[in-house]
C-alpha cells in the first residue's frame, strides 16, 4: 500500500559544499542530475514511504551543523552527503553524534576509487550506514533504508 499522506515524520536531506553545482560539476564523476533532480526524487521516494522531506544544501560548515542541531526537534532521520566536509569536519561528526538520530552517509562517487584523502570519513563512525558509489540512486537507497528501519 502506498502512503499519500506523510505521517511518519520528516527526513532531513543534507548536502554539503559544491553539491549545488551538480549537473554541471564534473559530470564524468557525478553524472548529469542536478541537486533539484535529487531533491525531487527524494521527496517522491520519501512520500511513498510516508515521510516529509526537508532539504538543506550549504557550502558553509556552520550552516550544516546548525541544520543537524535543528533536526533534533524536527526530523526522525538524516541523509547526509557532506561533500568534502566528510573528510575534514570533526565538528560535523560531533553534531551527528550529539543528535543521535538515525543517519545515512551518501557519496555519489566511489570515494575509494578516488584520491587517497577521500578514503577517510569522519562521519562513518557515527552514522548507521554508508552508501558509496551508487550515483544519485544512493539517496533513494538511503531513504529506503531509513523507511525500513524507523518505526512505522
């Protein structure tokens, strides 16, 4: 049965630096989908599972941390593609650990096939699962994971 009226709460879809340039940024790595395409698909998939979606993209580390903090009050789970902050931000890691919401880390590209500095994530230790290299389908997989693991 398909839900047409979201009742399970809100998922925060959080995108970090340079992801606003998707569709034109290195399409050989990230594909041709825009951030708006990803957000539209996330809303459709989440809606089918009974969730609302709040999408936030920022190139600012502080704004991403603020969005995670706010999620304590207005979200039941987080899908996060922190972009380059994945590999540099202890502060974003600490924010995710502090709010203790179910969270999925997403990377469009297979970061393990890329530069060595991209192989380490500060976030992976504090999220429930990590989806790497599935392209923009990773967002759908993350939402599906949360839909199956969060209470109905």
